[in-house]
C-alpha cells in the first residue's frame, strides 16, 4: 500500500482550506482511509512549488500538472459527494 500525499490549499492557506481539511478528515475517517494518506495544508502558491505531493484539493483555482480536486463544493454544500469520490479514487489509485 502506497501512502499518498494530499495537499489542501486555498488563497491564504488558512480559512477555507481549514474548513475543507476538517470535512476531508471526517470523510477519510468514515471510509477508513486515514492511514493511506498524509495531508498538508497551505497556499496555492506553495502547492505549485512542491514536488512531494500526489494530488491537491483546493478551494481556489489552480492549474498544475498534478491532479487537482475542486474543493469549493465543501464550502457551498452542493456536490460534496463528487469531491469525496474524487479524493477516494486518487488515494486508492496505484502509482
């Protein structure tokens, strides 16, 4: 089993990413996936400089070659299942 590194980010790396982080952590606990992922939190700018992350969950727009999950639904409440399913798929993906 490969440990995945997920980075949760937003513009300032504090407010909305913290909301997203808490919801992702609760989902991972419920799905028993917490032990398969390491989570970092920070800014979009920081995420773009990292080479050690497998995918990004962001409340802000970000363009990178690393897979990105749009976390805005975690704030609006609409489309949360799609976010969770994308995160789960990326954690369970081989490679």
